[in-house]
């Protein structure tokens, strides 16, 4: 979650505030254009997800949170691999350390929601439903594919993975 919050400083909203908290887009035009191109991939990915069988998530509405989820999980993995966990390969309950990192990410988003609530949330909440806060980021990470030995055509492996940061 710390990585998620840090990433907000560099998402579609955070980029509009300078180091003193003033409303000022401090990015160069080239940086802004590159971000927008990468962010479009994320927005399109999440807009393709449906809830309650028939309602699409608004990938533009949820873009900041989706960018932060993707960046936050990537930062968590980088921090893990930079520490002693990178050399500790002990399995616990049959899971490798990398698998446990991804499982921990997934477990924090456990929820049940009624279809009516899912539809309202998809139309109005800047956070994607929990299922996609898990599946979206991990499907963009080749490290997840490797950790769980997913085949290239597995549902949790995106052929055109999105990466903003």
C-alpha cells in the first residue's frame, strides 16, 4: 500500500501538483505525452472489464487508482527483491516467497458485493472493484507469470501488458 500511495504522486492527478503542493503541471510536454500513451493502455485494459455480467468499468474514472495499484505492486516486488528476501527461497505452505508476495496482494482485496452495488460502483467509484485491483496489476507483470509458471496464453497473462512506470 505504501508503493500505491507513492505512485499517486506520479499519476494523472498527482502530476498536476509540484513539490510544494501547488497546482502546477511540472512535467515536460514530452513526459506528459509519454505518460498519456502508457496510461491509455491501463484505461483501456480496465474499461474492458465487466461487473455483474453487463456493466463495464470506466477505465478513465479509475485510472489514478489503477495506475497506483500497478505501480504499487511493482514497487513492493522491487523492494522485496532488493532485500534479504531475494536470496531466501524457502517455501512455506508450498509457496515460494514471490508467490506469497502476490498472494498477500490478492488477500488484501477480498470482498463480496451484490450485483446492484457493483453496477453503482463501476459507474461512480474511482476505485476498480477488488477483483480487478488484483487481476489487473498481476496480469501486467511477467514476474507473476514466472512465479506461478503461467503459460503464455493463460487468462492471467496479458499479451499486451500495460506498464506506466
